[in-house]
C-alpha cells in the first residue's frame, strides 16, 4: 500500500528567522500524525536556509528537501548547488523539473533527466514534476505533454532506481493562481501517469509509485484531492508558508 507524502515547497519565500519559526511550528504540529499515520512529510526551504531548517527539524519526523540542484558533483558552476552539498546539510528529498524551472529558467527535459540520475546516485530522493500549461490543456495536449515529460525525465532510470522517485503532477495553470484542478481532473491525470509508468516499466512498479498533486492545494481541498485513488499526496506551495495550514493538510492525509 502506498504511503501518503505531503511536501511543502517554500519557493523564494521566508527569511532566516521566519524559516526556522515555520519549520519548528510544522515539526511540532506534525509530530503525532506522522508517527501514527505512517505518512511522509517534508519541507523544502530556500537553499540558503537549508542548514538552519535542518537544525530546527532535528529529532522531528519531518524530512528536509531542496528545491533544485545541479547535475554535476563539483566544478566551475557559479551559483549552483550539488547533490553532495544537499546531502551534507541533511537533505533527503530534492524537487526536480518544477514548472518554474522548466518555463521560467528554461530547463530542458535532458537537463532534468541528468539531475534525476545525479540525485539518485547521491542517495537523494527526487520529486520529479510534470505538468501542462493552460494553452496545452485547452488544446487537448495534456496527456501528450505528460507522457513526453515522463519519458524524458525517466530516461535510462531503471526499475531499481525508480523506487527512489516520486512523481508530482502540477498543472501549470493551477500554480500560484488560486485555481485548482478538480478532484476528477487530478484523478484523470494521475491515472494516466500510472498507466504511462506501467508502459515504461511494469504494472507492479506503476502501482507502487507515489504520485503527488501540486497546484494550489490548501486545507479546504486537501481531503477531497487525497480521496482520489491515484492521488498519493500533495506538493504544497503557498499553503506551506503558514504552519497551521500546512499542518491541517497533513492532518487531512493522516
């Protein structure tokens, strides 16, 4: 049985003080439900505050994740952060291929695939994001876009490595807009992702894979989204910046 996974992506928000306060609030609020419910919870703060948040989460069941990484281990890559650096400050997870990385910063499927391989090789657990733009959904291209992104992002990722990967479906038109895919829309795409994984690998792996929904998830819609049979968790944006809201979402998953 798949274990629910709730992750908070803080994006380029918080400062040192507020990041630590938020991390402690989440750690305290999630302690009982994570232990009792058997679900996974992680927060992904800005890279600059990873060490401080790691310390704040000490002795907590809440895991630490990063929002991005470079695929090379060391070298002349000014401004980049390697997988080894993330491991060094206590990261377990790393978000890769987020729509903002794809569409704002121009990351290609090939680059994202390199990052997936580098993360797994370093012992990190990647959260691979896929999702369509509003125009692509309107044109009926959602499945074609998702299938291409999965093929690109998981290229040469064998069955044994795939166990480390979480897939996150984040419809770009529902990120930071306040608009959310309906539970039915989310379920349809999640089921398609699982079907695509079955074609890439096998039915057993597809059934075991965790697929999160990301796109304006909040305490008001979390329970209904999580009730869908192929929605295994949430990648939470804005609502993860308020401790009480994020804890309420975790409670809904528990």
